[in-house]
């Protein structure tokens, strides 16, 4: 099933398979204000026609959730939202390098080990993460036995995003995550970014600790991922 973009006067929605699933659809909203309920209905009908039986939203701020709650969406996951003011950046001790096409299989194996099943990505999901912003940086860290972690950092204008970060569980607490976060932040700074955002699951204490140590601070509101049956 292919991804498609639907538009309304105040924004757009991207719909397609969730993590490459044939059964679960994905609904991502891009807008400065919540979409009207009829537009949400239009998205749901399109997903039904494509054969999906369930739909998952992108991460939503509290003010964005109302039209989805009105259409019987429930909260699937709550996420911390953190921001970085792009000051006090440092250089980590571990080097990183540009990810190659041949790295994708080991990268996805690391992703599978690092995240709960709901958050796993496949080749399609990896492409989506790389295309989520106008510009992106795709880096890996390597130990003697091969790749131990990867990061995708994106930017849009003066706004930066740490899109995806995964470290092999057996290689955690060794500075690899620090190296990838610092690499991404320094790249964003070179391109004039003044604020960078990242989100993480409430229960992911290791990631939360890493981001705080690298200068991120918690935003006053959390994000939510919502879902419903179709």
C-alpha cells in the first residue's frame, strides 16, 4: 500500500502503512491548527478503502488531540517532549560516519533490539524518517565488531529534530549515544538551527537521561500517540 497526502486549507495529512504493516495505517498531520472533524473523517475513509483495520497517529500535542478524541481515538502512548537551545555543545570521544546503503540491514537489527515491538521500523519506516524533514543527516557508530548505533537528525528552517536514535542494548552506557546526539546537534548548529526537539517514551529512562545530559530540557507538555479501530 502506498503513502498518500491529503490536503485541507489549513494543512495536510500523510497516510500510509504503519511501520510497513498491511493491517495498521498511519495518520500524520502537518498543520498550524487541528484539522476539522470532516477532514479527519476523510482520512479515516481513505484508510478503510486501503484495507487497514486500525490507524495510529503521529505524536500530537494536547491542543491537537480534540478532533481525534471526537472520532473515538484513544491514547496509545504518552511521550516526553524535550528541547535544546543549541548552546554549550561539545564533541564526544567516539567518531561517527555517514550511513551507507549496505548498513541498513544491521541498522534495522539494532532498531529491533533497542525498541519495543510497537516502535520497530522496517526499510519503509527508515525511508520515512529520512524524508520527514527537508534535510537530514544519517550517521552510525562502529565498534570493532561492527555497527553499534545509528541516528537520524533532521532540520526544517531554524528548527531541528532528533528523529531516530538507537543503540544496541549490549553497547549502551559506553558513550555511543552521546557521540550520535552530539554529532547531530553540531550539524544542526552549523546550519543555523536555534532549537532542536526530541521525544521519547515516558518509561525510557535511559534515553531521557541521555538527552538531559546532552543539554535537552523537558517541555511543560507531553505528546500523545492516538489510535482506533476502523
